C-alpha cells in the first residue's frame, strides 16, 4: 500500500469520526423552546419529565404508547426504545421517550397542532 493511499484512508476515517461526533453532540443540546411562542406548549422544554409537563399543561386528553425501531435492535443499549404521546385537544401533543431501564418519561418533541383531537 502506498503512503498516499494510507493518508487518504486515515483522512476518510477521521472525517467520518468527526461527522459521527457532531451528530452525537446535537442530541445532547441544551433545552430549547419546543412549542410556538405564545402557546402553552412553548413552556415545555426538552428533557422535562411527565410531572413537570402535567404542572404546565394539566392532564392530557388522550395518550398512546408505542415501541420504536430501536427496541428491536439487539445491539442497541440506549434508553429510547419506547415512546409515549400525550395529546392535548386544540393544542397539539407532547412526545416522550421512555427510558427502558428506569421507566422515566422525558420530553423529546412537541407538535403544535390546533386541529389535534378533532
């Protein structure tokens, strides 16, 4: 193997590693406003638990739980194997990830949809 091709392979691996690390860093970003300004959903932040969400929005009008594709991967050891959506009529929904080890719910996404529940 020539020196130039080794250097190119090394640069390729380093670039791939940098992209992977950047993707991981974006998952742990600081809490940010998830709902639109002026909406009660704007008070919901990424990482909030179900107790905090109930204090802000009250009880959901309905909910549903489902398994993510990660739950079927035998080599995935993370915690996002199931999700729970809380639906608030005329406002939208709050999406939680369920930690498979602790059972804790943690907000990952908010969907503002005034037609939700109708």
